C-alpha cells in the first residue's frame, strides 16, 4: 500500500541551512548534505532543499549543494527556489536532484511547466503554490473565484509570488487545476496565513486542491505538532506533509511523528 | 629500458586488480534527467561504473544498466543506434538491469502519448494507471514477492518499502516473469525478470537500504 510521506524541508541561504536548534549531536548543522543524510537515517521519505536566497550569483553554490547531497543521500530529494528556465531545471536534475519545484516562474510563464514536463517527465516537475486567504461576504463579492465556507468565514485563495511579496488576484484552486493540466506531477500548497504560526495547515485549502486535482498534493506551512500533520493527511486529504520548524525548533523527530501517524491508522513507512 | 622496480610495481598492481575482479558496469545514457544517483548508488557498492552512449562501452562492460526518467518516446529515440547492441548483449547472456522507464523500454510497446515501439525483449504493453487514482504514483509502496528464488530479491523481507515515481506500468501476459507485485488500485509488476534480464518499476537507487540491497543482489548475479 502506498504510504503517506513525511518530508523535511531545509531552508538554505548561500548554500548553508538556516539554523535550527534541535540537532545537538550533529557537528555541522549548516551543511545541507549532512542534514539531509541525518534525516534519511531518521526515516524521512523525501527531502526538500529550498534555496531562500535564490539569486543568480548563488547558482553555482546551489549546484554544489545538489551534487554533495546526491552523493550522500539515497532517498529522493527535491530542489526549489529561484528556478526560472528549462536550463535551470536541466542543471539541477543533471547534478543529481530527483525533482524541481517551480513557483514564481510558472505563474509568469506557465509554458515552463508544460515544456519542462514534456522534456523531463511530469514526475520531476513540481508546482509550488503560495496562497493567502481573501475573506468575502459571499460569492457575489468575488465573481469567478472559488469561494468556500471555512471555520473563520467565507473566503477564496489568492496566488502570491516572489516569496509571498506580490498578490496576483488569481484563484489558487483554479491555478492548481491548471498546473496539473499543464503537466506538473505534484503540487506543493503553502499558506502565507498559516506559515510560521505553527497552528496547523490550511485544511480547507488542502481539501479543495486535493479533491479538484488528480496529482499528488504536498501540504506545507503550519505544522507545530504531529496532530497537525495527521489532520493535513486526513481532513486535508494531502498525500504528503512538508515541514521545517517542527523538526528544527520543536524538536520532534521524524520517527516520533511517523509512529504517531501509524498509531492513528495511516499507512506509514517505518 | 624500464627499471626493474617499476616492473615489479606494475606486476603487483595487475595481480591486485585481478584479485579484486572489479566489475565494469555501464549506465546507458539515453535519458534526460538524473543518472547521477544511479551512478552514486552503484559506486558505493565498489564497482567500476560509468555513463555512456557508445556502442564500444556497452560491449566492453560486464553488465548494462538502463535507468530512466522522462518520456518513453524521447528515450527510445535516444537509444537509437544502441538498439542492436542491446539486443546482442542480452542475447549473449550479459546481465541487464532496467530501472523505471528502463523497465518500460524493454517491452513491446508503450501507450504513453501515442503508441511507440519499445526494445521488445520482453512481451507486454506499457499502459497508464486507471483514472480513479492519483497519477503519477509517487512515494513508498510495498513489494509483494511472487518469485522467492529470483536472485534480485535474495534476502529481502516480506513487504519491504521501495520508492516509486511513475504514471505507467507494464501489462503482461506471461506471469512467469513477475518477481514482485505492488498494489496501487490495481496490482502491477514492480519487479520482472527473464533469464539475464532484470527490471524494477521503482527506483532502487532512491529506495534507501532496501534499494541498495537489490542493487547488490544484481551485482552478485553479475559476478557469478
């Protein structure tokens, strides 16, 4: 039976992991390859390396990190941050990554998803979507958008780019359907409302995307404890959960989380 | 004239090489994407491994690995001139391992984006998963071993997890070539084998310790 995936995310700046506090036994917690290998040992199902600095000058550094990680890690890993072109995708894959996550560039140039999935295969092209809720009175206030009733009120979800800096006034659920149709093999859904708050994932959004699209969904942003992950995988119907703080700051181990999820009846690789 | 001590050194290093019997594995460079991981995984298992699309490299190798991600049509096109070499090598009994798309390329034809002919060393058709499940099939799923005696699954426990990343699978009539099955809405062949041909629908190079064990089993078969 296919298992739900637990995916730790390593935020990197200039080739170094942005520091966490939970790795007392690791000599160099800044080395992405070492940390990725540590997570593999703990039972991570996949790893995400996210280049948050993502500037042009950093490209070579990023490729070095990708190569070092590929040398040490024998589970799949995905690379995201600042991917702009087919050439970027090619370089990252050739240096040993299994998947690339495309965010801003896909919104600006949707053909990038289509072309790259045709060349490299859908299975390695992941569309990463950043969203923020827009609360409205009713559907009439947001014509053309998918308005849903949530615990806090009626809202639709707007797509953001440039790391959450720019709003696009595009319906995120419809955009998710679009990227899947263009050839993305997976979707990462991140919520700007829920990110960093550690109060749980945006379950209503996850559920909307998961039921409307036919590709696997990776939930991101908001995990503070294992129960949040359970909710994302059950209520939110996500296929995988991605998280950083829960491992880096709250000091839950992957094994602890997996045991909790398995005890609650999910199919988990332990 | 060559100094005497140099002759001894050469002689010693030669015999050392012979004792280790470093086997040569070629990874066929037919596909866009991540070949490096396959190379890395094999390298940890102490073999001489290189990536090539040259006929002479394939002929000189002790075993051939056909990995692959990406689209069937592109890959079979890229194999092009290597086609007859692959057929001859397999015919001569050279150990052959197909991985993921590499498994699919071995079959008669694929329905991915049209109908395309494969290498046809195994009989069957590559088809897409049914509509009611999420495609691609991505993640860790279990192996149900059907043929315990196959060298590729030696020492594996029941229901070990391996990593899948694919939208199509092999539909085959000849059940005798099925070594393991995996369930994703339907039961599909996750390991197939026929004489010196082995193939996995999952990625052993990305399946942690279980995957490395499977690659090691393949290398043990090559050494015999």
